[in-house]
C-alpha cells in the first residue's frame, strides 16, 4: 500500500473509531451513566457532530504514530535479522512490534492528550472547537511537560502489547500465506 492509500485507510478507520472513542472516554469520566445514556446525551446536546468531536485530532495523532511505528518495526526486524544472519521469526517480529509501538506511543502522547482534552471538553468551549495546538498549549501552560505526557506509561504498555500481538500475528499470517503460495502450483 502506498503512502496515500495508507493515509486514506487511517482517515476512514477514524470514521468508525472516533465515535466509539468519544462515548468510551465520556463513560470513563461519568461512571454512573450507561453507554446508551451517554450516546443519547451526545446526540441530544451536539448532534452527530458531537460523536465526531476530536476526529481531526485523532487523525493528526494516528498519522505521525504510524509514520514512527511501522518504519521503526521494519528497521528493528532488519537489524535483528542482520545480527542473527536469518529472517526474524514471528515471535521476534512481535518483540520488534512491541518496542516500535511503545516508542511511537511515547512520542505521540502529547497529541493523544490534546485529542482526549478535545473529546472531553464541554460543548461550546474553546477546547471543544478542536484546535490541537491550542489544546496542547493550554496543557503546557497549566501542567507543563508532565501534563503533555500524562498517561504515557499505561499508553506505552497497552500499545506495546497491541504491537506484540497484532504485528506478530500479521507476520505469522504473512509467513503462512507465503508458504502456502510456494507449495501451490
């Protein structure tokens, strides 16, 4: 997939991911409400646009995340292969995926913090408008660097696990399909 196709797929994936993320985050800060109540409240207060609050900030987080994660994953696999003198096994690819995902998560945490602030902002507030740089600046002014990297450790841990599972499974599936292709006439 070329860069344009990859970016387009991220943009489309966010069309599905963002509404569920908005509802999930609001549920996390208002535990007494059900998911359906939260969903209905968003629609009543803001309309369908409320479900897509943070869409631009999500895309602006996903693109740099992917631009870090995937090349780093491939580079780590190439380095490991070079050092060992053979193509990495799927479990080794999974380890590379965990490191690449964790690193990408760490460096894009300020974008994730801004996205979260935008999604959870009170309807009609200046933050709810969705300006990522303004949201990051507001965090910087009130909480400094620590605020921009709030939640970095659990984010790195979760994404590292995801990178291990998904990229390892991808490599395993790819290897199996290539093997089947070689055996087929």
